C-alpha cells in the first residue's frame, strides 16, 4: 500500500505532460494518480486519449487511468501543470482558488508580481512571496519554473552572482524537443539552423533578471544586470547549449570562477531533495565540452554543465552552459519545485 | 582555342582544391591548366590521384590533367593555393619568389604585415601594401582571403563601419564542410553540437580587426573595435550562421542600418567582376531568415545574408549573418581576389 | 511578348504546387499564368496566400498573380494538378469535363482503367488509352504520373524488362520532402528511421505493375511480375534510395544488364523534350553510389541513378536505384508528361 | 572485497573496447581488471592512453588501470577481445594457446570450423564444438559473436526457424556507431544515405547460415536457406533497422508467427543469465515501430524488436527487425556469451 503523495497532471496528454509522467516514474515521494486534459480526452483511458511521443512506450502504470476534465473537483492537492499557454491562465487560477498547489511549467503566471519563478538552487527564498497570493482570494498557490533556455542560463550564472554581474550576452542552440509537438517540420530542420524562436529572447532576458533578482518586503526586484539573448534551433534532440559572455563590476580571476562553479550548492542539495543532482553545476575541463548529446543525460538530466571558461576580449569572461531542456528545463524543474514546497511544509503529507 | 588565363591550383587533390575546381568550372576569365599536390600524387592523372568528395562527380575537364609536384617550374603565373597549413608557408613563398601571384586560402600568411587579407568589397585598398613584398625579394606576390567564419562576419559588419563600430560579440554555428575532410566523425556530430573549433576564435577576432582596419603609409592598422567570438560546429552541410551584437560610438537608427545594408557595394560590383554578386550583403526581412540550407546557394553562394536586425539590451543592435563557407568563405573568395588583381593589372593577360 | 503556352496549377499554394512553380521557371514551352487553390486563398495575391517552403525565395514572376478558385472558367487548357488527394477527384474531373488537359501528380485517378499512369521513357504508348476518356463525357483528358517511389523503381526496372522480370523485392529509404508539408515532426525524425509510410507499399506494388504492363485493345494489362515493397523514411532532404532484387525468367549476364542500363532511351529522348535528361538511367560504377545528397540534383534531377549491380544469392541480381522524388518523382514527372502530350499534338499551341 | 571474476579486455582503448567497459559497469559476475592495447599505449594509465568517445565520461573505476601489452602473461582467464581485425588473429590465438578463454567480438575466427559463432538464445548448443579446439593445441578456447547486423537478423529469424525458412531477403539501415571510430565523415553522412558497407553483405549472409545451422558430430552444418542482404548506412546513432522478407517450406499463419515471436526464449532466459533480456524478441504491434532512436535502449539494449508483420506479395511474410548494434550486436553479445560459458562451467569461479 502506497504512502506516496498523490499528484495530478494538467495537460497530461501533450508532450510536456508525457515528460512529467516519465520523470515521475519511480519517484520516492509522488505518485501520479490523476490526469487532466481537454474535454475531448476526458472520460477516456489515458492509453486511448494519448499518442505516446517519447522514446520507449507509455509507462503501464498510467495507461489505464481515466483522463479527467481540467476541473479541481476530484484532483489531488498537488497539481503539475503542463498545459498549453493558450488555456493555462484560467485553469491554473481555478485550481489555485480551489486550494490546490499548482506547480506550473506554463509561462502564463511566471512574470506576475506575486508568483515565484523558481530555480530551487538559485532563488528558493522567492517562496516568501507566496502569502501575497492569498490577496487574490486563493486558498491554494501557484509556483512556476522558467522557460527551458532560462534555466540553463540562470544555473550557469548563479555561481557567478556574488562577483557582481553587470552584463550578459547569450546565444542559444536549442534542441528540437523544446519546440513542443509537432514543433518544427523535419523538412525545415534537415541540415539546417532555424535562427528564430518566437518570443524566446525577451522571455530569457526578463526571466533571468527576475530569477537572479531579490524578493524583499513582499516584492520582487529584478537583478540590475542587462541581458541580451539570441535564440536558435538546431538539430539536437535534447539539450540546450548556450554561449555566454559576462561582464562583472570588477573582473574576477579564473580561479575564483572555477571555485564558484565547483562549490555551488543550493537548498535542494542541503535538504537532499530526491531530484536534486549532487552538483547542480558541473564544470567540464575538456576543450570541447559540454556537448548536448554526450552530456545531457548525466546525473539524470538535472545538472547544468559548463565549460570553456576563457577570457573575453569584450566582456570579462566567456563560457558555455548546457542543460536538459525537458528535464532540468521543464518536468524535472517542476518536480524539484514541488519537492522544495514539500520540504517547506507547503504540501500536506 | 581558349584565350582564358591559365591558372594552377596548389593542394588540388584535397577538399578545398576540389572546391576551387568546382568553382572555376565555366569561369569566363580563368581556366584550370595546372594542378599541384604532394609528391605522392605527382605524376598521376588527377582522376587517379583524387577521391572526389564533393556532390556529383569530378568535372571531366580536369580528370586527365597530370598532377605536378608543388614546384614553380612549369606552373602558370596565377596560382590558387588550397594547401594545408602544415605545408603552405614554404611552398607559397617559393612560388612568390619565383614570380607567381599566389592567391591563397591558407591561413599561413594572412596576418603578416606585408600581405593583404582581402575581402574585395571591404578592403580592396589593402592591395596597396603589395609593393612591400618586393622587400622580401619576391618577384611575385601573395594575397590571402580570410577564414570562412571571418568573411561572413566582416561582410555583415562592413556596411556598418561608417557608424563607428566599437564592440562586436559574435557566436557562430558553422557548417561541417568548414572542417575539411574528413573533419568531424559522423558519430560525434549526430544529433549534437560540438562547441569548439580549434584556433577559430582568435582567428576570427584578429582577422576581423585587420580587414576592417586601414592600410596607410605602407602599413596596416587594425580597426580599434574589440571583437569576441564563440565558435560552434552544427549539423549543417554548407553555410556558417552567426549571431552578432554590435556597439557603436553612437547608436544609429534602424533605418540607417537597413539603408547601409541595402546600399552596400564594393569594388567588385563597380568593376562588375565575374564572380561578384549583385548585392554583396542581402538583408532578409522575414522573421526567421537567413537559414543556411535555404539561402546558402542563392546568388551562386557569393552574397552574405543578414537578417533579424533588432535592438540589443546590452549593445546597440543585434542581427544575424550567414554565408557560404566554402564559396564566399574559401574558393569563391580567392577567385574574387584573383579577379580583383586582374582588374588592377596585376596579372598578365 | 511571350509565345509560350499558358499553364495553370491546381493546388498552387501547397508544397507540391511550389515545386511545380520552381520547376517551370524558365521553361521554354510553358508559362505559369494561372494559380488555383482553396476558397480561403482565392482572391489573394500568391505572395499573400502562400508561405514559401522551398529553398530560396518565391520566384518574383508568380508572386503577384491572383489566386483563383479551383474552377475551370478562366483557366488555361493545360492544367497541372498538385492538389491534395482529399479534394483532387472532383476538381480534376470537373476540369477534364470542361475540356482541360489535366496533368496530375495526385494519386486519385492513377489506377483507373482509362487513365494513363505515365513514365514517358517507359510507357508513352499508354497514351493510346486516352480516347476511352471520351466515354465519360469528358471533352478534356486526365493523365497522371506515379508516386515518387514508384518512378524511381520503374525507371530502374524498365531497361531490364526485355529480360523477362518475374519477381521484384524493393526496400526504400525515402526523403523527407516526399512526406508533404509539414510531414514528419523533426522531433520524430532526429537520428531516427521511421519504417512506415502509410499506403506507400501497396501503391508501389500496383503502380509498378500497371506502368510496366501493356496497353492493348483499349485496356491496360498489368505486368505479371510480382512486386513486394518495404518503405521507410530517413533523414535525407531529397532523393529516394531503393535496394532492388530482381528475378528473371532466365538469368541475364552482368554485361547484358549494364548494356541495357547504358543504352536505355525513351520517347522523351528521341523527341528531345525540354525536360528529358540525356540519359534517363545513369549507372554509377563506384562501390558506394548513387547517394541521394550527392547525386540527386545531377541532370536537373530528371535522371534516375543506378549502381551496385551484383549477384543475389536468392534472386538473380541486386542493384540500387535513386532518384529525385520531388522532381523526377513529382513536378518534373508531370511536366515531362505535359511535354509528351504536347509532342503528340494533344495540347493546342 | 570483491568476489567477482576478473576479466580482461583486448583492444581496450578503441571504441568497441570502450563499449565493453561501459557495458560491464556494475556487472554482477565480472569485473574489469586488465586492459590490453597496442604497444604504443602499454604502460600508460587508461585515462592517458584513451580518448573517450562514448557519451558521458570515462568510468572512474578503469581510469587508473595501467594498460598492458597484448600478451597473455598477467592477464585473467576470461578475456574479451575488442581488437581490430587487422591484429586479432594472432593475438587471440596466442591467448587461447596460453589457456585463456577468449570471448571475441572480432570477425577473424567467426567462420572457422571449430569456433562457435554464438547468439546464446539461438545456438547455445554450438558450444559442443569447443573440444575440437584442443586439436589445435589450445589449452584455452575462442568463442565469437556475430557481426552486429547479423545478430539482429538471426534473433528475428530464430523464432521462425521451426516453420522451415527457405529464403531470406534483408535490407539494412545501419547506425553510425557500427562503423567504428572515426567511421564515416560527418560531411559524407549529412542528409545522406551511404548505400554500401564494405564486406557486410557476404558476412551477414554466411554468418546467418552458420548460426541458424546445426552442430552435429563435431562439425557445423549451415542452414540450407538462402540469404541475400543489402546493407546501408543511415543517420542514426545506435540501432540497426532491417526489412526482412521470408519464404518458408509452407506458409505459416500470422498467428503462428506472432505466437512464435512472443514465446521465444533461449538458454540465457532459462538460466537467468545476468545480461539476458526477459524477452529476447519483442513484437511491437504499432504501425510504425520499432524505430531505432525510440526503442534501441529498452531492456538495456539486449532485446531485438520486431514489427510490421505483413503478407509479402513475393515471399510469404515481411517484417521489421531492429536491435542495438553496439550492445546486442557487440559488447553485450560478447558478455552474454561469457555468461553462457560461465553457466556451462567453462570459466573458473
């Protein structure tokens, strides 16, 4: 008899929903017990409502669950939201109002002044904004994780924050799995780069400032650094690779930065949360690493890999960052958020 | 009976040599009449000495030419050098000494203080350094074209030079054909990005400063802007894509920049050199262009395509540049250099 | 003032329609003068009704044409049909009834007993079925070209037909462009083979028997050979590659087969039709050719390349065939059909 | 203190050697204790002698082992051979002579009349040939596993053997990892199929006949079926996909074949060998499966997946088979062979 916490997934039939299901297989605390999707799917068994898009086959444990309408009624307290942005706003609010804790991967609430945009190793203290959500009349809460490309960047920058980051220039080479399903046509991507991802650049820029910013006196204050992003899609399955150049208030030494990367730990590591990687940021000393295909699945996809730290002729330092966009950048990010909430006592046992 | 100028190719059996042969097919001024390679190949017919690596089959016109040792004796005045850097220095010098005009794609002489590093639309006036080569006792001359990734960048920047460029940050996504043959193992590149190209970043940085710099009083003076490059290999056949951020002495308007791109012409266009594209820099207004696979072969591969001009939160402007690395960035670049030399009267009819 | 024959394209805004437009650029006989599409597009300029999917940009000559409803009224006599199978049946018949010559790439009429399924080099004589279409009350006519994978196979087999083919086993590795747009998701195809193409295998099997069959006494008679196909999608942009094993009534010699490939010519070559390749079937003697990326664009994409002829331990001979699926297998096939019709006097000057 | 059996790896620094090291990580019976390579590497630590080519990083447990010359002296009894064919013959014999049990992935001894070519689920009884090796004066033994493409085919055919296979036609689409390192140039493979793999077709044909054949009276007797293979390289990382057509003495029913696939088990399953997959052959009922990227890693890469069983218009049945070429087709195959030998008492505890 399972003593695990039952969890629900909104948007369960889509590709992000499938990634939640995959990531939660064998989770020591959480058990997928409720699946929500559009009315079209409601009432069907998950296996009948869903075309499984991920590698391998649908986990047998969820195949016979009956898909629910996206209404709070019967749902567990802890809800993961993998909904499309076109519908997430109203539904997530309805669940929060009804007392659920909504851990969302959708972008809809990320930038709201009373919603934490969490990377648990980086800004776990942003949770202190949560009481303000009561002002909306919500009995429950909403927390969000950032856009996949933002997670990789903020994890790479967080160890360097103490040195006083002032400017960041980043170019991304993003994986196909980040585009949802069906995403790009294979005809368009074959032997090609698509140098444009709609809305991605402003999201990366503003989300990064919020995440690395402060939460004081019941309000968020953006980090004052300036961030500029150029986002591209490349023929990689999983793993966003980012070239980063950083300017600081004063140029730190190479040793300082390497020490900062190596020593970086956060709340998830302190509390040994189940999905926390031992080292959230792993510096690879090889000339040509990290590489997405070769490194993306290490440490269960939950670490961000950095490398190629070198002097920048324009800013102070350049380096590479790479992380798993659908794990560390989506499903795994949200699950780690939920583990953080649980460890804070915000979810009932 | 052909009245064309006979030309030779050093390093003719390699992949760059093959690109020269392909590009020179049907050239209105030049005719490949002499092929040089290593002693191992000398004396064989080209078809027997060469594994043809490019698409299609070996052009029949060269297949029966006998490959020569890389010695000046019987060679034509105009020599294209496609030699590997490991051997180019001595051989190119020997040809220059013996009175040949060596138009080299190799990196060996690019940064020397008496050798022009040419992008004919950008710095044709650097040819005025050539008389200094007589000080070496050379009866002939050496001119060079830049590294493939540099050509794309300098073509994209040249129209903006009048606005006073002060800083440039560039990230490249470079094509497989830029790595020579065999280059990367397909096992390494499959569904991957290799975020490192040996020596590429310093080359891009210093070559760009030389090309956009001045040639006064018998010496080159680097452009004072600072350039920082991050170079990556992606799964694209031909065409280097580059994200560029630029800071100016004073921020120009969007209209100014678009006008500058659209109106940019150089000596090759004025003189209507055979390989000169009508517009050296083509601005594409679409959200998601240029793309390497879709645009690289337009205008015979000799234009550089730019797009996505947008405000940069850190510098003044960001944009994309993309060009054909083995045409505009190698064989086509050298042939255009030779056409420029011919138009200057530096090659005998 | 143009003396060319004006032609129309049904389904002009789709990817196959775009391929027709591309292929007809600069055609010496035909000029695109009329574009038809769904009611949604009708009345708009082509540039506004169409997202250009092919490499490069929309040819300027068609960009300002106004798209028509798919009705015969104002359309030219010669109509190319690039319509989706879901709508082609009724519309093609309406045009045929109204007196148009419909040269269709759609599958809808291919297997009908009074419609020729043409590969002009192989079965130009099947045109003699056309008068039977008058029995339907059509003032015009419909001719079709086969499925892209069938064209490659039948071109490869046609030279061998005189030796009495009895059995054919074929496995295809088909290009992404054959799946229409958007076709496969890039997420699904990345580093993958999709070993299934809906309805493709029975189409290849039955179409091949019809094309290599006879047209006698006003009826088609299938070729009695048995054909078995296994169809797969691979990460190639253009060009279907097929491994073929053939059994004959009696085993011919290798020399006989090579001679048959080399000497194969058809009506298009005899009449020097504008789109006819000099050699419809090109045997490549190299160990590892043909290869789709390297050979697909030779001879304007209109030849089929064969290679690797070798003994088969089960049947008599094995070989490879490869051809351009959107040129020789679609737009180019239809244009060659139209040229054949014109050369037969079936299209008014 | 480990009670595991110490094993050695010949050719340890190459890519196949690395696959052995990866596959043996955490093996319950075997422990890598000895690494052999060329004289050039001997004496160095493994980490210094080896460029790690596989995903992730070199397992720390082997990094500090000192590489040995490929001589029997200090080596453990159980030796895995991952050597290149150019050197394997003499070295494997020297080890066998000296009393070692050589479990080889190299092709050199596969077809010898006293060496078993094992797929443990298929022909474990071929081990009874082993005593004949004593006639060579060997105190030890050599056993081999087949070529990677052969393993997939023979696993797919073995369940059907009772129905009397008479003819097999197979076309392969093989993964890049099967070509060794560096294998194909990425320039050659990009958006391409290379329809040729040197010596692969005759190997598949003859090895399949040996494996499915009998071992009676101290000699092997090939299976009398005829096999014809066409081998191709495609852009897939791991996993060979094969289209198979089979003729039988008498056509079995679809149900018979599905039952045969589903019920197929071998000695490794009976004895519950550590690397034995629960089902060696897994039939996938979906229209479009198996697919290499999506299925290759299921069951630790040790199952072969079949699908798309359908009538063949030429032979009786067609189906697909797909398996992991470097696991089930190389390192995993050899380790399973060693487990079989151990279970037979042929390796000392």
